[in-house]
C-alpha cells in the first residue's frame, strides 16, 4: 500500500506522459516517441492503482494476474497478426471493449458499492449514482455503436445507410427516456432503472450508427474514440481513480477535436456527427456502380515513360494501396524516380483509407521520409505545377464531383485537386464506384490514364519498366 499523496504524484506523472503522448502522435515523425510515452504512463498508472488497492489475499492477486495475462496475451497476438487493412475495424472493436468494460464496472459498483467506497450504511451516494448512470449510458452506447462500425468496416454488414422511418424522432425519444431514467436512478438506486438505461443505450448506439454510410466511416471511428474516452472518465469518477479520469478526459476531448477536424475535411456538420445523423440519406457504401463511358487506358510502360520524362510527380495513396499492400513498392518506385532527379512528393487526404492517419501509418511502415508527405491543405496548390500524379486506390478523395455536383453525397467535401496536373495515372482494379457509392468523374477526364490491375503488381511493373 502507498499513501494517497504518493499515488496522486504518480497519477500526475502518468497524466503528463499521456499529454506528451498526444503531442507526439500529432506528427508521424514523433509518433513512435508518443506511443512510448503512452505505454510508460499507462504502466505507471496500473502499478500505482495496484499499489493503492493492493488485495491482501492470494486469490485476488491470482485473478488480477490471470486477467492481465489473458488480456495482454490476446492483445499481443492480435497486434502481431493484424493486417494494416484490418486496422480500422480493429480500432472499432477495441472501442467496443472500452464501452463494455464501463458497463461491467458500473454494474459491479451498483451491486457491491462498499468495495468501491461509494456507500454509507448501505446507501449509495447520490453523486456516485449519477456518475454511474452516465458512465453506463455512454459505455453501452459506445459498445453497440462500435460493434456496428466494426461490422460495416469488416464487410459483414452493408456499408450502405440503413434508413429507418422517423429515425430522428426515435433517437430523441430514446434519449429522453434515458435522461428520465437517469433521474429516477439517482433518486432510487433502482437496479431496474439501471438496466433499463443500459438496454436503451445499447439500442440507441446501434440505431445511430446504422444510418451512417461508408463515406463517413472515418468520422465514425474518431467519434466512437471520443465516446469511449468519456465512458472511461465517467467510470473513473465512480471508482475515484484520478488516472482513469485524466485518461478518459484526454481520449474523449482529443477524439472530439479529431472528429471536428474530420468534419471540416468532409464538409460535415459537427453537431450532426454528435447526434449520429450525418452522411446524408443518399450516401452509400462501396457500391458496385459501373459506368460505360469510355476512358483512356494505359499500361505500366506508358506510365514509366511519362514519369521518367517529368520533373515533378505527386503520389496519392488510398485504401486500394492498403488492400494490395503496395506501400513498399510505391516507395521503391519513388526512390527510382528521385535517383533520376525527379521531385517526388506524397499527398494525403485527411480521410483517405478507413480511419484517420491510415495512409500515414502505411507510408511510415514503408519508411517513406516524413518530409515528403504532405497534407491536403499544404499540397493542393501544387497539383497545377505537377507533371504526373500517380493515384493508387484513392477514389472519393480525388473526385472533382465534390466541387461541381450539388446532387452528389460528397458535394462540398474538400478533395485533392489532382485533375489540375498535366497527367493523372489512376491505378484501379476496375470501374466500380468508390466507398461513397458514387462514380469518380476524374476517370473520364482527357488528362487521365487508367491503369487497371492490382496496385502492387502495377507498381512493380512500372519499376521494371524503368529498367532498374
């Protein structure tokens, strides 16, 4: 056992490390250091918590160690075996576990309040009841919302929106019922009210994510990240654990800020995101829409010739690169071009892929220099001075219809101005629509050459055509 003052000091240290971790994660160049700070901070918080509430009997220690071993073992196995293309759904699955943990902790606090120090003479403190009910509501909502997001991202559920009639009224009705039940629970500590809050929040979480289309999934991931943080913070108050409150608040606020940034990148309303009613009724996910308009088609030799005779090339990666695991081939191609004295840069859209930072992680894995990677706002003005743009699986984020077609579900979303380049080389397996379910007008531009085939094989063939 350690004193409360010493514990507070260690929790403060872990909180500072978490803040430094978030600062580090704001840039690919410092992301590794940020992760290291986060792991050290969490290690300190866990050890401190165990030292503060150290059980005296051996069986309790055995359960704690067994839980850490099982959970840590599963986490390590998944981390070592998960593919980068599966990372978005993995993150959604992890968010669901945070929400479920909040529900379990709240239930434990309800049925064993003395163990949590929140009861006097058998009566749970009113403040604890409010904290408990809010924590379980957010946790339950996060759990089912994250499960639906996982199913959509993993292809086990259609990415198209499932629109219920009068869904906004249903959401408001369920939300109002939850608030009423929270008030009842705060006054009565009724287990029935507690479980009704849980059930309604579980239902609401699923109903609010089902109508969201595939194009908005990156925002869903960041939004659920925020909710999982607030769920953890709410339970932190119930447990009286400073580290959990700090960690949850940091995750919740940073997730909310990221959701706001993502909304700006997609021209969505932040309030609509919070209420789960964004994405538009017409947005669809990954439809197999085809278009019979003629396109200019080329081969690896044509692409190699155009690139070798250019002075500046911009590479635009997307989810297609992730699926084909082509990031290493792309870096090899860039290295060959740079050896020829050609200026090579990478353009990253904030919502490219299926989660925030997806493309940055893939390029970092391939050891692409950080100073060659640029965000949309930093590189969009350079496309008009670029000879060749190599788009590898980035569909919706390069669609000029977002600027011209008011009927399009992606209208108003800031996109990369790749159509302004001298030549656009677009690598794609076929003519199917993007994840938003709309056809990319870029395919039919006079300066676009379609390179049909697997992204990795096509890139490898281009490198071979260079004669290297």
